[in-house]
C-alpha cells in the first residue's frame, strides 16, 4: 500500500514538467578579499584554514539594477560558534548560463556590500564590538534571506534571533534588530492564550483544596485557583471537593477520603447516609461539623494509590476567606495577581440539607472580603438554576457582576436541578446551538469535561467552535499528568494533550498539574519567538525558554509585488504549534506591524524550507527540502503557495510546481545529468527568484567547505539552474527581471 504524505492528502497537486534551460556553477574554492577565516571549531580558535573570505554559500538572491544579481552570503561555516571570522556580505554576481550543449556557463564575482553596525544599533555584544566599523560576522547573525525595498534599503531575515535586520543600501544597520513577536493566532474567543486554572490547587502534587495546594499552584504559574465550596454547620464556606469528606462502603470501610475524620474516635457517631443528587451515600458530611470541629481535622490525599501519602495529616481544611487572604499575601510578596474560580457544589442538596443558599453566601463572602473584581473571579456550577439566580437577582441586588460558567458533565448526564424538577433535558441538549445560546443568556462561559473537546479517538471536535459562536468562553476539565488519565494517543505525554486542546481554541484549562499547564501555555504566551541562539540565552539576561528549534528562524524572506509588505517564513515549527507547520508572517513596512498570514504545511515534519519568492499578490513560491543530499536526497521541491486558499486544517494550500530531483535535461547542459534527467540533490537549496512567467532561477547553498551533493569526497559547488516551466505563472506587475 502506498502511504501518502500529509501534504499530498491536503490537496497538493502534481508537479509541472520542468526543463533545464540554463546552467552555471561557481567553484567551491572561490574567495574574496578580507581577513583569513575558518579558524574557529566548536567555539575554540585554532589555525586559519582559508586566506580570505569564502564567497559561498548563498542564502538569498535579488535582482541588481544593472542586470546582475545580488546574493546574500550565509553565516559562514555551519554554526554560530564556528563563524566568528566569517564576514556577512552581499555579493554582486554576473550569471551567464550555458543554454546549448556547446555553450559555456559562467559566474563572475564582482563587488560586495559589507554588512556592519558602526552606529551601534545592536544592543548586545558582537564579535567586533570594539572596532569602529563593527563588521558583522556569522557568529552575530545567520542571514537567510533578503529583499531590496523600494527606497533602496535592505531587509535581511536572521535565524538566530530570529530577527529582521534593516540596512542601508551600502550595508549599515539602520535600526535595532527587530524581534519576532509571538503571534500564535490561537482560535480562542479573545485571541489570547488560555488561562491556567489550578484544579483544586496543585492537586497532583499536594492534597487537594488545602492552602498548600493553592500556594504551590500559584507558584507554578496558575492564573486562577479553584476552590470547590461547601458549607459548615455554622454557615461558613470551606473548600472540599464534595460535601461528604469521607465515603464508606456498606461494610464501613473507607472508599474515598479527603480528611482524616474516619480516624478520629470523637467523631465516630457522625456517620450518616444521605441522598446526594439521587444516590445514597454513607459517610462524614461537612454540613454536620462546625468550623471549629473541621479545624481539628487534617487533609489527606484523595488518590493515595496514585499520588502517595507524603503530605497526609499536615494541612487544615481552609475557608474561602483564608484562600482569599493567601492570594492577597502572594500578591503583596510577588506582585502576581491571581484569581479564584469557586464552584458552588450541589446547590440543590445544600439548600435541602443545610438550609443554605450557597450562591448567596458566596456573594456575601466575596463582598465582605472585597474580592469582587470581575477580572479575578469566575463562579461555576454544574447546576443551571443557581447560575440563573446569580445572574438575574443575587448579583444585581449586591451590586456585583461576575462572570459565570456553566459546567457540563459527561455526554449522557444532566444537571441535577433539571433532573430534580423532571426536566427531560440532558447535557447533550445544552450543547445544541439553541442550548448554547440559552446558556449565553446567563453565563459567560462553559466548562465541559475534556471529552467534549477531544473525542475518544483523539480527534478534535467542533465543540469549541460552536460554543464560541454563541459567545461563550470554553474552560474544559481536567488535565492530569498521570498515564492513568491520558488517552493512549498521547504516549504518556501530558503536554501533547494540552497542546491539542489549546490548538482547538480553549480559553482556559483546569489541570491538577498547573506547572505543566503553565509551561505549555507559556509557549503561546511568550511575547517573542526565540531560538536557542538568541542573545538572551547565549549572553545571559533571560530566564525564558526557547520556543523555536536551533537556527529555526527566517529562512524565507520576500517582498510583496507592490513593495509594501514583507513576507517572512520560519524554517522550523514554533513550540506548541502543530509539528510540520511553519508560521508565515506579514510585516507592513510603513507601520512595522506584524500579522500572521497563515501556516505553511511541510510534506513531513522533518523537512525544512529554503527560500520564498513572490509570484503575485496572493501567491508565493517556496523551496521545500529534506535533510538528505546526493543519493539520499528524497525531497527537493518548489511549491506554489496560495496566501488566500486554505486546506481543511487551516494551513496554506500549496501546489507542487517542480520536483528538483527530476528535471528534464534533453540537451545535457549539466555535467551531472544522466539519461536526460538532472537532479539537484544538495542538502540546502536556499535561492529562488522568478525571471519571467515561465522561467525560474534556483541555486543551492553549498555550506562551504561541505561535501555530499555530488559525492562524499567532492566539495559542493554553487550551482545555478534556470528552469523552464511548461505552463506560465500569473505574474503581478513588477515580478521578474525587468
């Protein structure tokens, strides 16, 4: 059976037939004037290998006005720590292609533009920091694409930051390097990254609903902490997951416990059987204890077989007021503003058993504590009636307006207050378009179990889209790290589950492990995209994590045909994005505003892109390649990419334009052609430009002094190939050699 790549399944069309129309090459050992180079190996300086500056390899091409071409030199010798003596330049080349069997191709190297920073625009230490000219080197930046703007200035894409660099026509850096904003384009209701909600605190690492669990959650980065609220005999709201704090089976054995009350002989007579939401439950009930009595008890781990008993017996049952005091103390010490996300537990039961309206008691307590900022409180419930009462009467009477969230259990269940009054509606009825619109009349959000978001087969459903259409935030529960709770498709990787939910557009995440949630959300919330070579990491001064793979920055940079917009394509996937999808940015040259145009889908996640060039206002050509060279090369392709059409997964639609490993060469123009077929099997192919409607120029980056393209022992040259397409491109005015 043939296994199609993801890209082909997304509708990539078949390649045009392309013919080699011209060929030229530049010998590998081509040097330009300049200091000796090649002395650095893995950050250590040794003997220089080259007397002068290697002209190659090339990572970008543009037209020069006199009929020649400008080619951008790459960062030097393959890595930042090898390239401190390689000077970054633009070389002017005159290309004369071989177009007939008896002809001769020729490449002449002319003058160069030296990139430099004499005005000290770079705010960190560069290699030539002390020199007046401050010539830029391959240890400072990794230039991988450039354009000539209408005003004659140069814009260069860098991989290390990644940055955009703005130079004068003669190579002087005009502005500080422009960082890459993190524009994940998340499909959340607000476009902002989701909230991290500490489910019962950091309940995966401490006994749930204790001040210690909440403290750890806050320190781990939770935006909100969640206390489930029940009421004591003397009318105080305390945090427990259920009104029953120890459940006993019919033989009197403990089946679940959140306190040590079952070990206290003084309370042995408090065991009762009560009907909780239609089920008889035997145990110790919070509403049968005063606050003073509860304070003599200590919390225990609810899931000891999974999470151990290390912290049993150390922490009290906290009140809501104590939880608010903890938040305020944390804010005073750290400056972090954390919110609370209380759930009124079983309001129908609490009204019947304790004679208390817990919704009213909650608002009264929040007002008393002065904690009524709607940006710092969500109120949630599995029942509907108390949320409607909060919205319609309780909060308006108190002069309070807080966002409400309708919790949603499993797909076959129903809110108990509906069941109690013989209302036949089930949870599924609440999720119809009409049901969601009804929820939106009293609530700001919906809190579904995560199975509503990602089904049992690991597929993302349309639940978030439907809820957002009704104007509802979506805060699913509960994300846990333990394999016991992870579906098989995540291979014991809880971060993968979180990422899928985030990419589905959820606006918040309830998690027992807020440290994990905060780590994953930070990938989307970081203000900048940064590679490991970013100076914040290489020169200190940042505690943030890299969000992009090594040298994964702007491999592709081009200019729209009207000269107003830069298009910048990353080479690697930003952390948190779907593997194999690359962000394409648009930068307005007048305002310097960045937007996310879309995501380019690689044929395989391990592939990379080499360069981009415009066809018209809505199409680009992209080089895509694998990491193989020579006989091992499998993917070296040109794709025509639409900026307006999308695949079913939202990625940019692309059409195969040319297979660079299968180029017809009936005239035998290239010395490596065999059987009339020319292959272009270099590991990095990083130069493409449209010459006219049917001709495209492509060149490789030879990674000097690399080998492998034409043989393991043969230094790679720079080859320049003119490709004739069998069908014309629809070019915008200004595209092509004029």
